């Protein structure tokens, strides 16, 4: 069981891992508090945005859209590897997912198939949206992939977690496909290598 990092500790952890951070507005206080708790936290969830263009992507992830108010994550990982912090605290990114997956993340074990949506993920996961069309053809530049690994490792290091505390949205919520374009096992291997 882990309390969320303070916003300042979160920012320091990212910078210590070599992440290039862009602070967007008053990100430290932009959240969905009042719509449910945030914490205890147990892992880092990676998404893709189905958008193109960093400026529009960051705006959407900060403000949300007609069907879902923002913030839609804690940070947006752009194609150039910069991480735009758009919110901190409870964010609308994970939705309901599989409680068995949560228990596996907490135990740092191999994830079971997600087959139900019975657990509030917004409460338990840090969330990062990655700028990508999610069509399996939009490329993932190396700078962006490195930033995903660095962000994940930074949070895992700060909490004393291993790489199995990192998961994709598709591993959490039935019907989701993100992130599409690399496997989460491959990404967890990269995070593991950084944590050595």
C-alpha cells in the first residue's frame, strides 16, 4: 500500500530519471478530487491518445472532452520525448478495470487476462497518455519510447516498485487496445533495465 507521491516529489523523481518535463498551468492542483479518492497507488498505466499534434493533444488531455472531463492523465508523453504535466491527483484515465489485475500488480506478478470491469483504476494508478494515433502504423520514435521507460522507472523507483508495477490500459480494461505498437512486456523489460 502506497500513498501517492507529493507533486513536488513526483516532479523531482521524473527529473532525476532524466525526463524532460513541461509544466502546464497549475498542474499540481488540477484533478478530479471530489469525484472519488486517489490512493493508495499501486502502479503506472500507459495509454495512447488517438490524436495527432502535441499542442492539441496536451490541451485535450488537460481539459478533457464532452464525454469525459479532464485531466485525462497526469502527463502527456509527446513524440519528441517531452513529458507535459497536465494534472496531479485523481485523473480520468484508467476507468473501471479488473480487480484480479490490480491484485497481480500489487503482488508484482504476471498479469492475468482482464475479463471484468469491477475496480476503480483512477484511484490506484498514475496515468500517462502517449501522443499516437493508435492505428498500429503511427510510429513510436525512440525519444518517446525512452521517455515512457524513464517516467515509469522514475515512479517505480520513488515507490520501491519493480517493473511489474507498469501496465498498459489494454491489460486493465476489457476492450481497450492501448498502447498499440509495442508490447508491454517489452516496455517492462526496458523499465527493469533502468531500475537495475
